[in-house]
C-alpha cells in the first residue's frame, strides 16, 4: 500500500503540473496522469488478490 500511495502522489503531481506544461509542450503531462492511475489500479488489485484473505463482508463469524 505504501508503493500505491507513492504512485498516487506521482500521479497527482503529473496532474497538477499539466496546465503549466501545456503551454510549453503541446502534449502536456495529462497522459501520464492516466498511465499512473491505470498502473495504480492494477497494483491495488494485485495487492488485494495477494493479501486480501480477510473475512468476507456479510459472512457470519463464530461467537465464542
């Protein structure tokens, strides 16, 4: 999750600097925002699949 938070911070940075870069470079950095967000989504899905072995929502737990 720390890696995901770092990737999200990078993604937000690309989004924040997009407007100033558009005047200097016609492509801007908006495409990097989408690439980083797609990578982040894939990373989080991978993390949930690998480490998401917790109880299922709505599943009854045994009372002691």
